C-alpha cells in the first residue's frame, strides 16, 4: 500500500477536497439541478439560527422601540400636561374677561338707557374686615364727587349707600347690613314699607299690614321715602311671608348678588330715573338714572 | 502539554509558535454564526455587503490552530454553507475558502500572527486570495468575466482588514494554549 509522508497529507487532502468540489461544481453546472441536497442541508442548518437571530433582533428592536416610545410618551405627556395647565389658566383668564366684559356692557347699557341721570361707575376694591357688618369699598371718593348717603346700584337693583367717603375711596353699606334700611314698596300693590338687613343673604320688609295680599316672587322696589334712592329701583322679590304682630313678616330675596359684586354705579343725585327710550336698555328692571363725571377706571363712565 | 506539531517545529530548529485549541462546540457555533450574521449583513445595504465574516472566521481558525487539514476542512464547510444559502453554484465559496483555510493554517504554523498589524495584513491578503480563487473558478468553470481586482474589491478588502484585528481578540478569549 502506498505510504504518504506525514507532511504531504494536508496537501493531498487539499487536492482531494478541491477536486471533489470542482467536480461537484462541474456536475451542478452541467445538470443544472443546483446541488439541491447541499442546499437543503445548508438551509436546514442555517435557517433555525437565522430564525432565532431574527426573533432576538426583532424582540430587541421592539423592546427598544417600546422603551423609546414610552420615553417619548412620557415627555410628551409632561409637555401636554404643562400645556393643559397653561391653557386652563388662559381659559380661566378669558372666561373672567368675558364675564367682566358682560358686566361692563350691562353697566354701559344701563347708563345709556338713562342719559339724564348723574351716575358714576365704580369698581369694588375690598370688603369689610369683620363678619358682623356688611360693607365694601369702592375706588371712588370725594375727588370723584361722592358724598355720604349716595345710592349705590347695579343694573339688577340696589346695592346699598355710601357710608364713609374718603379722597379716593368710599365705604358702602350694603342693604343686607343690620344697620341698613331702605324705603320700599310692593311693585304691584304699591304698599309702602321698609326693607331692613338681617346680616344674612335675605332681607326683611317691615310695616306691611297683615291683610296685605302678596305672593312669592312678587317684586319689591324702592319707594323713594328714604331720600337716598329714587323710586322704582328693584330691591328684590318676596321669598316668603307670614302674619306677624302687628305687621306682616316678609322675607325678601335681594335682586343683586351682594356677595359677588365687582362693578357698581353710584347715583350722584336723587333725580328720578326716567328712561330715555322705554323700548331699549331697560335691563334695570324699569329703574330710572343720569350721566356721571368721567373718572380714570377700568369700568365705563 | 505541547502538541506533537509544536514539538516537531521545535525539533526542526524552527521558531516556537504557540498552537491554540478551541472546543469543538465553539468552533461550530462560531462558524455557524458567521454564516448567519453574514446573511443579516446583506440586508444592511452596501456597507454590510463589504464585510466577509465567514472569511474572517476561516482565517482566524487557520492562523490560530495551525493545522492545515483542519483549516482546509473548516474552510470547505463554511464555504459550502455559504454557497448553500446563496444564489451561487455550490462549490464556489467552498473551493475559495478551502484554499484560504489551507494557506492560513500553513502560514500560521510558520510565523507568529498575534500582532494586530499582521492580522490586519492577513485580513487584506486573504480577502484577495479568496477573490482570485473565486474569479478564476468562475472564469474557467462558468465562463463569467469576473474581475480579479477592482475598486470595490479593494474597499471591501480594506474593510475586512480593519475588522480582523478587532474581531480576532474577541475570539482569542475562548482559546486554550497548547
């Protein structure tokens, strides 16, 4: 048997391996069958790894993408929250401005409805410091022509009267203060009485005879007897009535939300409020008014 | 304990060259991974197509194990697997990698190939050796005018030359000295 030297064995193996592969290649080219068996083996060996690699790759990619998406979502969420907060504040400001606009428009309409009445718009700048009295401060004073005992109203009805008047501010005694009293009458029967404050949200009307008939919701207006408010300004509506001794006990719901006042009108004279045109701007509830001196303020003059 | 090959080299008065061993599982898994990753690299576009991981693995084991028979057989196996999952006639990469496996093992048995620069040089040279064998085989057996050398091949050889000193130290971590 032919003995192959040890050092020539690799070379012999190389020759054999190359020859086999060249024959394989030539055979494949000639037959064109694409050496299907070797391809099957190769694919069978490689594809499970490829599949595993693809799975690992896609899992990692998906995990990374989820992480990145989550991170982006968190950042976006934070940005959106900040945006919502800003928009909420902005929205609140706009709503506040819209409400202020509406109030000012009503004041303006009211004044335009009574051009002959001397009145001055004022802004509420503060309330009373103790719970026992119902007063507030406005940004008008002696410099603007204000004096003690001037009527303070809104387009909805009366608010109170000026109490202490300073150079640039004035204290207003609200109609629900215990010290307050307003000449009043029932709008339908014209029965006179006095509306007094109780220190609470509701008012009380005194000096109305027990035989006087009235119903809840009936309007109560100023009578002009107090020399402060002109006649026929709305005070409120009857909220409840019962027989008393010697007069009826009548509770009145004020026409104005006294705890939410922001702008008011001060009546500089006691002229009767005769509307310029009965067909327009009568949102005062039929109350009469005059023009006021201009003053620097955010509210219409 | 030294291998018979190392002892023979020493007895002949040649330089002492360290021979390394690897577990069979590691060799098989590395060879398989090289082919699998190569298939993925093809999807990464032009840059991925420049890389020839199966070739680098063939060179590495040839240079490190310094056994010509094992080197050529591993080259043949890797080449045939590469052929099997490619659209080329089976045997093309088999032949070229058989030659590369044989030559790298033969050279590795004679000179020290640990230095990064020599690894870079082997990456470059063996890429072109493979290309020459591939081109010659296709020209002779298939009648295709495949170039032996062009600019794209030069670029690809440079990419693989750079990758060799980066990849080989990673594989060195799994070797066991003789």
